[in-house]
C-alpha cells in the first residue's frame, strides 16, 4: 500500500504532501520549521513525488522534473543556434551532395567543411534535433499533467476553515480583536466588502474564504497546451497532404504538370522583367549596380484535368484561371500557392536562316526553324526546299562521326540541312552550328546564311502548400493567451476566522502582485474594523536590515 | 483495480503514446523522400500517352493488364539511354510474343528529335513523348535512363536507374513475363 501521512485532523494525505489537504497543517518537519509555508502548488503532493518505484514511475519523474525541462530547453536552444552559424542546405542553391560539400568548404573554409561533415548544415531535419524537440514536448506534457491535475483538484476542493498553523505561516497575517464596533457583525461586513471587491466568498460558520482570479493559476498550463498544439502542427507537416514545397521551371509557351499538385498543369504565357529607368544613383554606382528591377512577373494559365483523367492525359484540360504571378502575389488555388522565384532570359526559341548562293549572294528564300517543333522539310517553292536531317539542341562535338547533344536545352543548336535547289536538284548537305559550318561532301554552291534568332524566357516557380498554418496559428494564440492570463492576472485568497472570544485571525495569499491584495486588505480592514495586518516577509527583511545597520555602527 | 496500479497503467500509456509520436516523427522525416518515390511492390500509377507515330493510338497502362510492361524513360541527350536501346529492341522482338510490352517514354523533347533519333538507331518498340512531364513526375523519375518493370498484376516489380546490358534486359523481361497457360 501507498504510504499515507495522517494529519492531526484525521485526514489521510498522500506521501509527499507538504500541507494537509484538508486543514492546511504543515506535515513535514521542514515545513513545520518554516515561518512562512511553501504555497507553491498549494502544498499538494506533486504526482512525481508521491511514488518512485517502477520503471514507468522513474521515466515519468525524469520528464516531470523542472531541472530536466530547463536543461532540455537550453540544449534545444544551443542546437538550434548552431544551425544559424552558416546557412542551412535549404538556402544553398546547389543540387547534389558533392556540390554541397564543396560549397561549404570553399565558402567557409575548413570550419565549413567540418560543419557539413557533422551534419550541422541540415540541423533541423536531423534525427537528433527532432528527438530533442520531441523530448522537450514530452517534458512539457508530463510536467503539466504532473502538476496541473493535482493543483486543479486542490484548488477545486479548498476548505474554508484552515488550521491555525497554516494561517499563521502565511506571508500576510493579522490577529487580534476588532478595533471598533460590534464584533458579531464583523464577518458580515467582511463578506459584504469582499463581494464588492469582486471576490468569490464562501462562508462556513465562523470562517470565510474569499478568492479572486483563480483562473490565473492555469496560465502556465494553457500556454503549455499552446506549445503542444504548435509542435503537433509542425509534426503534421510530415504527413502526406499537409505540406508541399516544390519547384518547377516553365518556358514561355510550355505547359507543364505541377509537381505536388496532382491533376493540375500550368502554362507560361509570358515572363516579364521590368527595370527602373532611373539615372544611376550614387549608391548604385558605388555598388556597381546598373539597373534595379521593378517587376518580375509570369503570366500563367492554370489548367486542371477532368476528374477521371489519369497522368499523361492532357487533351481535355479545363482552364481554371489566368493570373499574373508577381513577387508577393502568388497564384492561389485550393490551398496551393505558386510563387515567382527565378527566371532565365533569352533562351533560343527559333533560328532564322536564308538559303543563299555562296557565289552570287542571291537569297532564294528564308527558313525559320522553330526549335520547339522542328519540321522535316521547309518548302520554299516547287524546286527549292530545305530538309532537316538532324537537330542537336546542345551540340557538344562529334562521336564516331555523329553529332552529339549534351542536354535537351537549346544552348548551342546545330543542324544538318539538305538544300535542294534548281541548280543542285540532288541536294547539298551542310552541318550548321553557331560559328561553324561543315560541308561533308565538298564545296557546296549554297549555304544557310544565319539571319537572326527569336528567344523566349523561362520562369522558375515554387509550389507551396501548408495546411498546418491554421494549427500553428491556433497554437500560437493559445500560447499567448496563457502567457497573458499568467502575467496580467493573479490569484488572491483571504482567509478570515472569528474565534470564540470575537477576535479575528486573518491570512492572505497571492501568487504574485502582493501590492494588489494589500490594497484589498486595507479596504476591508478599514470597512470591517479588522486588526492591522502585517507582511511577515517584509518585516523579516526590515529586521535584517536593522541588524546590518547596527553592525555597521559598531 | 487498486489506484496505484491504475495510475501506473495511465502513466505507461501516456509515455508510450508520446514516445511513439517521436519515433513516428523521426521515422517519417527520415523516409520522407522515399515515401514520395515509387517503390517496388506499389501499384504502378495508371497513365496514358499518345503514340509517337499514330496519334489515335493511346498507350494506357491499364489496357495492358495481364502483360508485363517494360517502361523506359529516356532522352536523346542521354548517352546510356542510346546504348541500351538496340538491346531493348532485340529483346522486345523475342519477348513480345510472350506477353511483354515495351514503352519508351521520352521526356518532353520535340517530335522531330525523337523521330530522327529512333529512326537513326533503327529500333522497333512503341515510343511516346511525355510533353508535360506528367508521367515522369508521377513515376518520380529524376535520373535517366530509368526503367520501371511492371508485372502482369500491375505492380512495380523493379526500378532500374542507369544503363542496362542486353543480358540484364533479357532477364528483366523474363521476370515480368506472364505465366503461360
């Protein structure tokens, strides 16, 4: 059986109780020796102090400890601040792991290398950081349960009449006969005035308990609930469907599937970059800045597949909306936001050539090769045409006599043309790249003379969805509410007992802001002609002060 | 039940739930990337792409149920893709009879490039262009070449990134071939 502490009044208290739950008598030797009782948690037995036997109890007690909680907070703070020494990987614009390692070493030297190797460059998604936050969460929950529940019970079941030893050991006390008038009316006067001061008054026989602002005691627990809701919100980000953070490049004229946003497609109609056309300011010249951007904008069309469509089916897309995405003006749809993040200007879109007689310079006709849709044949007239035999968007050299392309992006386009003219009805083959022409079958009579290019721009967009924002917001609000309740309100209690001889015994306690309760006490003291109260803490301090002063004079 | 036992059980349950929450968080954050990526054993997501040569012919995965699907993602700039194609063509000629289908999905290149590439290599299997990169995104393909083997039950049998030689291709096709009746 659990050990019980039996108070002189006969009440059985759980082990660890400092002040009897019923009458308030001090139960421990330590408590008995004190002049003023420990009113933290109202002297109840904190759950973790009651038993300490099984493993479960030991783990429970570990997390319920304030020391452990504070240590966890400090460890979390230190870990989180280490993550701010160098930029996190998320903000480093390189793709592969090898590039990242090089980036940290090159940018921040050997310290940066170490930082990367220790995994500090991605602290917030590291398992140990998450465990630390989780342990702090457990500590908050268990410490709250361990203290909050018994405190709630004790506040709910308060006795009106308390034992003399409890009353005398409160910080603010008063004792003595009423100073004026009929002592039989004193308690009525006290009750009346306390009610005017908005106290909850309970009276049992010759004892009164007046209480105000009890809810202030719940402030810390409310703010813990807020923290837990907040942590829960952060945790939910990991569940599918709650959090999306993707990026996508779309060229003008292209329609692309939106990653993370199933069934939706985006078409880039136009990318617009506008600059301020001001004269260079002094600061601009100093910093070597030529022009300052005014606007980054992508005009897009958002499309949706029909409900029953599957990936790849793009023939019946429905237009959802048209929008101009600008910085800070994302396209928003069903919780998703598409942000303007990046751009690339002037990617080749079409190349224009003229079929030209090398000797005479005569131009037989123009050919425009649309790089987004090259054709097999460009017919100029019945006897004159240009066939496209090969197209290499990012020409990187020959391999086994074959032109190669390094990527699918037209960074360095190359073509193999076959030019059929009335003069050369069998056709002449020519390999044409930028600043390079190869005529494999000897000297040609005609050439594809370069005339010019058309370009297009590319927009970098990010796709973002965060369903946890409302949860984080609610968590934050609850937290602030708890802080406000705990800081701006205080719990005041006044016990008054009239003894057989008509004299008064009074005790008062506030969890903070003693000034307020003394103001209230002054009012009732005057109104009900009570004996003057004293603050035992202040008195002690004053006495200590006097002794010191006395020492000095010696 | 006495009070003490009851309290121990309550505490135990609370601790277990809280610890489970941490374990779950750490686990799912560690495996987040993998969860989003298609995995072996998953049902292969259905898709539909238009054939390179016949705009009326649509390759819809669910239409091939009962057959093994050799789904290959490629691009003309990708050297290993080019190397493995003739072998794919050879093996397709053998395994086509046995119920294996090949679909070579090009990533958003132009029709001209794709046709001249395929014709230049002289390979024979169905080809389609994923113009919006929708199928590529659905199958989480990031590196080319990528090959997804889909068994006759419509489940992902194996995911291969990187070049395959002819022996490997043959054994892969063998592994997704439907059982003979």
